[in-house]
C-alpha cells in the first residue's frame, strides 16, 4: 500500500518555523511524519532507553496520546492515526521525549491542517490514548513474577487513571473469555471462585478476551478488587477503557469509561508564568491547558512570533519576521514607493463610504460579501487596522451561502480590493493581491465568539524572493541571482564582427592585420620649390608625429566603448 511520509524539524529551544503539516480526513495507517528534533541548532541524539510520545488536540476538543517509533538514525516516526485526522480543521500537536529517569522534554507546538474528505464515512471523533493503555499493560507485565507488591494503573469511578497496589506471585492465571460487539462477556472458562483463589494465592491475573465476529483479541490486565468483592479487568479499543468485573454471583458486568480531560488536573508552570505573566487558563485542567496550547500555537502565525534564519557577516542569526519588516522591508518600501500608473490610481476615491473609480461606484453584485476596512500607516510604513465591519462568523456564513468574499481596505482615500485566498472555517481567513511588484495582504483570526482580530500589511516583492531556474545557470535559484550573473556579461555591439578586427601593432592601427592609413584635410599651398624630386608627406614618408596623429584621429572616430581598451 502507498504511504505518505512528511519530513519536519521540531525545536525544543524556540518556536517552530511557520509551517503546516497537511493530512486528509479519515486516512488510516497511510500518513506518517519523520521528525528531527533540534536543540540549540544541533540534532537531539536519542538513546535506546528514551521513549517518544505524540500529543494532539483536535478542533472538537478531543485528544490523542500515542506512542512513536524512534528510528535507527535518531529521527522519530509519528503515525497520523485515523483519530488524529478525524475532524476537519487545525490540530495542535507536539512530540514528547521521556528519558529512562522519567525526565520529560517536549517540542514546540506545530499544526496539522486536516482537509475534509469529499465522500466516504466519517470517523467518529473520540479520545485516543493508546500510549496510556500500553503503559498500563506494560506495568502489569513488568510486575509479573515478583514476590513483593507492585504498582499498576487502575480506573476509578470518576474516570481518572490512578495507581493502586496488587500482590503478584510466581504463578499467573489467564482468564479466557469471549466478548460480543457491545463488549459484554458472553462466555468464560473461569469462575469467580477460580479468580478468588488465584487472588488469595497472590497470583497475577490476565484476561484474554476474543471479540466475537472479528479477529481482535483484547488483553485485559487485572486492575483491582472492590469493596463489594468484584474483580475488575480493563482494556481499551482506542478511545474508551472498558472495565469488566465478575462478582460473587458469577455475573460479568461491563463499564465503559471515557477519560475526561476536564477531570485531569493541570497547572501552568512557574517558568512559563514568569515569561508570560498575563496569560491565564480557564481552569486548572488538562482540557484548559490544551485549549490554551492550541490558541498559543495559532498565535505563532503573527509576525513577531515567526522566526527566520538570516545570513550575516558574523554567521547565521535568528530574527523575527516582524523585525525583518520593521527594519528592512518597510524602510526600503517607503523609499521605493512609486507608481507608473499614478494617473490611474488618482481616479480612485470614496463616496458615502463606498469606493469609486473615476466617479463610478466599485464593488460586486448582490452575490458578493464585501468587507469594509479602514487602515492607517505610520512613517515607517507599518499598517494598523482602524476599523473593520466583519467577523469570522460572518465570513463563515457568506462562504456557506456560496458568496464571493472580498476585502475593501481604505487608506487615506486609496482603496485596495483584496480577494479571499484561503480560509479555515471558524478559525481564520487570508486575503491578498499584487500591485506593481508589491504584495498587499490581510489576515483575520477568530479570537472568541463574535470577536475577530484583523491585520493588514504591504511589502515589496524582492528579486531574491522570486524563484528562477535555467539549465544554463544550474547554480542560480532566484531572479536576483540570475540578474547578478547576466548583467556584467551583457555588453554587446551590433558591429561586433567589425570591431573585433581592429588592433594596434608597434603603435600602428591595423584592421584585419593590415596598417590603416588615414588622410587629413588639405592644408594651405606652399611656395614653389626648386626643380627635382621632392618627397611628398603622406606619400613617400610619415613622421612619428604623423603616425601618432593618425592613431589618435582613428581612435577618436571610433564608437564610444565603455570597457577594455583599443
């Protein structure tokens, strides 16, 4: 079967680079992530005793906590399970490394964009704690054969996983049972008395339950004995822990326990609060913590949280995208802001709050959803949104009604029309356009019910940012690099073949290897001389001054050449 593996880099010392990981709803056992963890610019070397876990919070509030595979090359293979991809939208996730001494190191959050499948049966979303259940099973296996008491995990009546004590001995009892589709025991080869005796003897116990009408066998370790003398075994089906109990009457009963993140305590660390004193979570629970982590991950979309690696004279340095805009792009933009089509742009205006061109109203028909925004720019070219009359909820409604969504941004009489480029319903939308080599963009994010946060920016597209490829220039990847390579070699002449035949030998001008003789204008006639042969200048001889004058006159008559020498 064909699989898809995406390679990503996750950091533990800073925020991850601004990127998405894409997945398709309902895909199963086919999508994987190959993760390289970096700390301080160096790859984290994982040992044989390390364990890797994948944590994720889905848009509907359910969570995933699964095991990962540490590859021989030190990378981590993460399976995007069907539960991870069950809900359309943004999934907030990270990878956790657990050392042999239970030290924990987590990466910065990253996001998975789950695209909705056009057809097919949706996977019902629920919590998936495969790593937790595996830890429960391993705890029982580790303690088998010990003579002293050992600790395993048990599920209490409130749905919280808690530690409990059981005695384990050299012997073990395997309870063989058959379970129907509703996880009810329909047959079992072991009675209450058998289990009671094994428990009294200090034997470890394990239920091997075959699920009817399937090839699945559930391994349910013994959890605890209740005050009412019920013996409880437990296993999971990927989302729910099933507790199976047998009482003195010999009757088997099943209780399904959904682990609730609202009931698991969690507090923000003191180190975190020291760096972000204004942040609060709604309650001291895992759900609130994960909700907060999701929001914080989304906040990474803002320019001040996006890290960039920049090559400088001293080496690679890291700055924020906001810093790049404030100190490089925007100052350059202010100096370079000119329009060849100024006469066209001057015809844009605003009348009664509506944009016009040459006195005529702009905008679409009744099927358009036009968002009105007012922006202002400072002396550094930074834009702030003064007002905007739309929220994410309103845009969601317009999209659902199959309307064309456009943004009309006004800045001191200049109007920009930005079409919608991309959106995640209920979360965020992007708008943008191009004008004379500039990118004009706006972004809205859902903050809370009926509250949305807008941003607006304008930047110049640099030649170094435009990709370029040509077989004749194999080492060039941008338009700027191509121009730097081609311009110095672009000097040509229409009469190049003629000019190439000119040369100078021993101070004499030659054309195609032969001396060139140049005649000047006729001079004033002199007096008659005596009879006889008189050498004629220019015919019978040339003086050195004459030769130099001819060369100078020839050079002066040639076309101007800016490079080299004759």
